[in-house]
């Protein structure tokens, strides 16, 4: 097969799917040039004023750009991209998925897979928005390019819109469990203490107006809603979920809240802060920093979605240190445990398969994380979360603090038993095992 044949074959399959109405979606990745080039291009079939188009979303590191091509130009556009601008392409249809792969030497091949889509998406460009994202969310959804200038949902952002809405639904239930839905109700003070956090000048500077959340003070199971909750979103990226969280409390529930988004990329911090100012989002701010070191006040909730590898563990540790009542993480890239993972009987027979070993490493990693949270006094649950376009991971760990930290010997024993079973020598959260409130 010549190098041009895979290009022509996938273009033919693409054209056939458009003609038969079986086309579901398109994705281009692995750009040839990394400078000033989109990292990924996503394509969906849409109807614009009754005319069929291929709607393209160009994903850049700090922004998204949407372009719409007439259906008649779609195949020639794809042909021009393959091998020249992108080394990888995926055409998904309801009949078959077709994957184009080209290496750096220009050697290309075409692979087919079972279809990932059972039905074609709706071609309607103006989809009805439902759930918690009502018209009051229009300003920030437009600012983040989820909606167009007319307030219509961009078809290319439908998955992101659904993800935000699902996230807010999950957080709503968790907030109810924490007692954060009722306004102006005094709750009895419990004996539960936040783990002690060493105050610093930087932390003190960020605690202006947050006198309720003093370091090491006694907290209630459900804080008095006359005082603003403190929520932090670690690794917030473009701020989709951060704005959503602020919207939920401030606009939907009319609750006083302070939401802090933490991100390492200065340009994203600048962009999101600018949008927050534009929509007059009082109580919403974005700061630059790393999960493990950014200076923060004690918080009521800490969220970290799709933090890579041990960054999830850093987020869990910070949440515990900052005394968070609620910790929510959606893990990604489980790399730490796999090289250590033993093959105990009777699992050895199946763990010889690389894929099974990878899945078991993910399971063991997230299982240990849940157990460490229980050792720290949290009640944990594992939830399903709508995956983003960046990662297929859809597991979410939610933890609500209900007891004294580091006193449950049974929880500690479970950690040690699981580590011993898989021959795990080290896990980032291991220092928590050295904490014991009863001994202090």
C-alpha cells in the first residue's frame, strides 16, 4: 500500500458516511507543526440555516476556534490535512470507525474498529439548554465560547456543555450532603477539628474577610450560610467548571461564596480573570500556582478534575491540610503504582496481559486514595463522571469529612493490607500514615 492510499481510503469512508447519513464525528490530532497549530481538531455535522455543514472546533492550548465548512468542501479539506498538518485522524460512523495514522517518516496506515457511536448526533445547531445552566449562565458560557454570540449552543461544544451540567448536578447532591443548601440556619458546632495548618504571611494575606475560617478552628458539619463558603478548583484550565461552580452557588442558590481557580498557565489565569471581571462575578478569582505549593486559606471544598498522575494525590493532601469538608477528584494518568505492582495469586494469570495490568494499577491507585481519605476522617464514594474530550477517564472520588482524622486504626490497616497485597512500596500519600491524633 502506498502512502497516499490510506489518505484516499479514509476520505472515501468519510465521504460515504456523509452521503449515507452515518457520520458521527471526526477528530484530528498529532499536529505536524507544534508552533501556532491547534493541538486537536474536532468535527461534527450540523445544519446552519437549513444548509449542511461540517462544524470544526480547533483546540489551541489557551483558546478554541470554531469554523464551519459547507458539506461539499468537507472531504477535500480532510484530504489536505492528513499527513501534511496532522498525523492522526479518526472518522467515527455508526457502521465502523476508521483511524488514520502516519509516523514521522510519513509512512501511513489505516485501521478500522468497531463503531463507537450507535447513532448519529442531532444536526440541530441550536440545541435546547436544560438543567442548571439556564439563561443566567449565558454571559460566562458565551465568554468561554460554549455559546455563540446569539446565545445558541455551539454543536462542537455540546459535549462540554453536558459535562459542565453533569458536574453541577453531582456537586449539587454533594453540597446537600454537606448541609450547604440551607440559608441563614445555625447548625450545632461539632467536635470535628480541621487538621492543623501552619499559618504563613502569604496565607494570612489571602484570608482577608474570611474570619470564620481561621486556621485550626473548630468547624461545624454544615457551616452557617450567612458566611461565604470557600471553594478551590485545582488545575482549573480554561475555567469551565470553575465558572459553573460559582454560578451554582452565587446565581442559582443565591449563596455567599468565594471560588478560587488555581492554574499554572499565566495566560489562562489572565483570560479567566478578565472574563470574571466582565460579568461582575463577585467572589470568583483565578490565581497562578502549583497544586502542591499554592498559598491558600483553609477551604470548605477542594476540587481537582483530571489532575495528571500524582497531582491528584497532591490535591487530596492539600484538601486534607486545608481542612476541606468536601474533596472531589477525578483521577487521570495512573503512573506511580504500575511499575511497583506485583502479580499476586490468583491474579497473576490475568495480570500478565498489559491491558489488565494497567486497569488493575488504576483500580489499586484509586482504591488506595479512597482508603487514605477514610484514614483522614472522610466518608468516600466512587461516582461516574462524564468524560471530557481530553481524557476517557470517568471515575470520580468524592469525600465528605465526618470524623476525626487519623484515629481509625481499621482504616489504616486496610491501606497497609492493600499495599502489601500488591507489593506497593511507596505511594505519595504515605506520609499521612505517620499522623496519629491519639498519640499527640
